[in-house]
């Protein structure tokens, strides 16, 4: 039986590559609602989804709904 408890886990990594590697490992362990957040040199935030991002998921949902 799956637990319905919501959890928030934060991890801090020195490089974007290490964060992406950790995100891929989390996804391999079936934790799908996860993302890596990285601040670019210009100060903007970059949100990485290992797999489909929110925009791609929305487009995919629209396509499936039309079929």
C-alpha cells in the first residue's frame, strides 16, 4: 500500500551536473514528482525535470485528450 503522505526533500549540490545525476537517481527509485533548481550566472532560475517538463506534459495531455 502506498503512503499518501506528502514529503519535501531538499538537497544542495556544488554543481548542476551532480544535481542532475541525483535527480536521475531519484527518478529511478520511482519518485516522479521531483525537480532540480539551479541559479544561472545571470541570476535567473533554471528548473530541470528529468523527463517531461510541465510544458511538455501539458502538450502531451492535450494531444492524448484529442485522440
